[in-house]
């Protein structure tokens, strides 16, 4: 009898999760109101990158794992495939679950009430964003 591993509940439980302090980019380098997909090579190689999505609204930047809460697939595999309303929502292009921009909570679709996995960010005085420590 085999049992499947538990479903990760936090970003740092995912395979190849980046270490706190991992540099990402500067917030000024992110387009305001535009989601930005990133793939981090954190030991999984080109076939298993850690997929991250950054959402900028003004000087605020939120980070979420690019992983739908409904089915565990990326919300979009490529930047050009993103479905979103600037500063409002981002939609999974596989099952069309819609998540709020501000907090990643699913507001429409099969996973209503569930959330994207938030990733904490830290910013230094030069505006460099890094992966933060888990809460």
C-alpha cells in the first residue's frame, strides 16, 4: 500500500524552494500593474525551476508561487499567456480560476476561497527584492 506525500501548504515546502535572501530583481524593474513570471534555478535544473509570480502596484510588490490552488499547475507557462486585470486579478489560463491581485485569494472558480501560496519579500535600500524569511 502506497501513500502519496502530503500536499504542500507553504511555498517553502515545495521542491527546490529558494532560500531566504535569494535575489530576484529591483521593484523599479517591474512594470506597474503587470504580473512578472520568474523561473529560479534552485537545484531542480531546467526541467524543475521554482516558478514565481511578482505583482507590482505602485511601490508595493507581492510574490506568489506560480501554481494554481485548484490543480497545482502554473497559472501560465509563459509571460505572454498571462490573463489578468491590472491591479485587480490574475486568472489561471488552464481552469480559469480567478485570484485577487492584492492577496491571492481565489474569488471565482473551482478553488473559491483557497489562495495562491504567498512568498515573503524583503527589499533593501537600493530597491533590490529578495526572498524573505517564512513567517
